[in-house]
C-alpha cells in the first residue's frame, strides 16, 4: 500500500493542507466542541480562538491487519464441558485480535485521552457561524471588517504634485548645493587670496602678468561651476507619504436587555446569547472601545454582569418597561455627554402585561430612540406575535433607527441579524 504524506508547511510550520482536510473530515465533532465552548465563553472573548477537545473514539479509523492465528484452525481443548462443535464463541472483551483498547479505564488507572485541537480565530468564527447558515462571502466579511484611516508616514521620492512638500524639497536642495559647491568655493577662496597677493606685490605691472591672467581665468571658471549647480533637481523633490492604518472610528456602548421571566426558557436564552454575541462582534469591527451594559428583567429590572445575565435563574411575571426605564437612567447618567455611539438590543418572548406595553412604546419613542444610533428588538417565539410586538410595530415606520424581527429557530439568528443591520441604499 502506498501512503502519501503532504509535508508542505504554512507560516507557522504546520501542514496547512492536512489541517484543512482535518477540519473538513471532523466538521461535526468540531461544531459540537465549538457549541460547547460557546456556552461557557464570554461575549467579550468572541474574537479569540479556542482549544477544543474531541473524544479519541470519534477520530479512530478502521484498518486491515493480519490475523495473528493465521486464518481458520481447529483446536481440541481438554476438559471442555461447555461447548460442542458448531457453537459460537463470543469475542474477547479485550479485543485480542490486535485492535486498540477501549476508552474505558484499565486496571492500573490509565485510560484513553481526548484529542486536543486548537482553532484559530478565523476557524472558530467560521464554525460558529456555520450552523447559522451564514454564506461564505458574508462570513469572511463579518470576521474581517476593518476601517482604515490614511496617516502621515514621512516622505517619499515619488508622488503626485498635490503631495509635494515644498519646504522639505527646498531643504534638500540647499543641502545638495552646499555639498556640491563646497570644493569649488574652497578653490575659489584660495585663488582669490593668491590673486590679491600678486596684485599687491607686482603693483602696476600686475595687469600684464601671465600668472595674474591665469588666476583670473581660473576664478571665472570656478564661479561658472558654482553657478552651474542647479538650484533644485528632481533628486531633491520630496512628497508627503501617507499609509493606510486600521483605525476604529470611536467608542460605543451596547445595551443588552433580556427578559428572564418564567416564559423565557434556556433554549430562548441561548438564542438571545447568540444574537448578542453577533451584535458585539459586529460593533468591535467598527469601534475602538466597546462598553456593554447588561440589563435583565422580569417584573423588576437590574443591571448585572455577564455571567448573571445569561446564567442566573430567576422567574416571575413580565414588566418590560422596568428594563427600558433602567436603560434610560443609565444612559443619562453615564453616556449623555455626546461622545458615545449608543446601541440597544432587546430580546424577549413578547409576553408582557397589557397595560405595560403602551408605556414601553412611549419610553422608546420619547426617551430612548432620540439618543441611540440603533435599537433592535427580537422576539423569540414560535407562536403568534405577542402584545409587545404589536405595540412596537407602531414605532417601526416612523423611526429609521428602530428595527424588529422574530426568531423561531436557531438557524434564524444570522438571517435576522443580517436583516437588522444590512446597509441601506442611499
């Protein structure tokens, strides 16, 4: 049997071809490992890679080998009182045919380890987005969106006339002229001094002296050489050089509001977490500094940390306006100086007290939407739209910075996200 091993390396001395083959072959196992990692991963840590573990039994491969017995054989065992000719004998539990041991622990306490595999940031994001039915092109754009700013980076010897730096060019020309003229000026000074001495010593006879005439000719030649050095040359020209550097625009704050009442089960909270992760990842591609404010609510609202936001178990009724009121207060207290780009995302199953939904609409319309860049509401439910959805529908038409979508399944998350944040045609 011929075995071909590809030993071409990428930049990190690893086989890029074999790595991609491994990712394709064990895609399901990696997707499950990434899903398990996401459950415990922080929103702010979405852009890093991940070391995932795959059970060794999932990557074991069948193989052919020669039977140690050499084929069929007949053996007579003395003292046999259990079997007769033609009886089937169970296979030994230890896999005595030469196969590998099982994954269970042995008598000496040793077992089979899991296979650890480190995913890069791009590979982790690609697998994370893959179960959201993310197209490859958009997936690459989302993972690598970067804004660039042109900044000054010294001078260059070539460029367009608009970028010509006159001062720097003249300074270079002056230095060049001084360097080229200095030997001639030194010779000119010596010739002029010698001529002055001859004129003083010869008196009236100096005008007919051949030595004086030769010195005057030399002086004229040196002055012509000095004047022949060009004032400015193409070699002296310097142009302003500009390069493109990644430059996040500014700072932003992201408000995450989630309903944790009894009707929001763990599956719906997991969908909300995926949506909030996408929004945070999207904002980090645009803004240099991101602050996240987590607000959870049932009948009352409370600002919490990320761990409590997603994992704390609470139940009760639903009063959505309590979360909007707390968001308004935090916004006024910390982010009302006009230096922040403010984004809000609200996740709920839409079930709210009937008399509270109109108040939510009034709070958004009058006290939140005028301050925010964008506010997105997602309703996570498989049934009919709830009363909060019907109330928010009245805002959607008159406020371009407000959008709402419904999520029923896990695969709906990215299409909904793309619909909420797609570029608007001018």
